[in-house]
C-alpha cells in the first residue's frame, strides 16, 4: 500500500491515542519522508485520538488550515 502513496500528507498523532499506536503515525511519516513525498508530522504527547485541549486545538487548526492552504490552491 505505501508503495502507491504519492499525495502530500499531514500526519497528526496523539501520544495517548489508544486507537492507533503511536508508532503507526511515526512509521507513516517516515515512509513519506523516505519516498520524498511532502509531509509534516504534528505530535501531541498529551492528547488521545481527539485533540481537546484549547492550546493544542489552536495549533491543530492553524497547522491543518495552513497545510490545506498550501496544497489546495
């Protein structure tokens, strides 16, 4: 599956996510980097599957919309 990836990706992961192991997000980002695909990894060590803390939410939204702005024009 990874061999068919070619789309820029923003990987966002929480350190306390019990649904998706932390290593999975890091592996996805590493694969993207190794393939030379534009990518960014945003990590919240104190969040789970959902980003709920106000300061983290602000960073999440800024990063997410900046990413979209850079690739959807």
